[in-house]
């Protein structure tokens, strides 16, 4: 039997309370997760590094590079100036 008292409040924050970089990473994670289930021939993303710090930009670049080299998928990325 399910008991309401056993519920633990999640550690999730509303999206509105996240920083711009955190929102960008969440959106990118959702997009990449969906692409694993529903692959597409190419992805076009624009300025995904605009709200990210240097460490996050490097991590995203590694993920995009790894995904593009291990699949038949092409990615088109633009960088902010």
C-alpha cells in the first residue's frame, strides 16, 4: 500500500530559479537524451555556450565531439562572439 508520509520532497528546483547556464545545460541534456531515443540526421544549435562558464563549455564540447564521432549524426554548432 502506498503511504503519503513516505514521500520525500524532490531536490528539484523550478526552472525559473535556475541560472541561465543551468537552464542551457538542462535544455541540452534533454535534447541529447531525446536524440538517443529518437535520432535525427543532424542537429543545428545556435550559441549553446552563450550562458555557460568556461568549464561547462569544455564539457559540452567534449560531449558533442564524442557523440558526433560515435554516430552517423552531424552537428552544426555556432559560437557566440
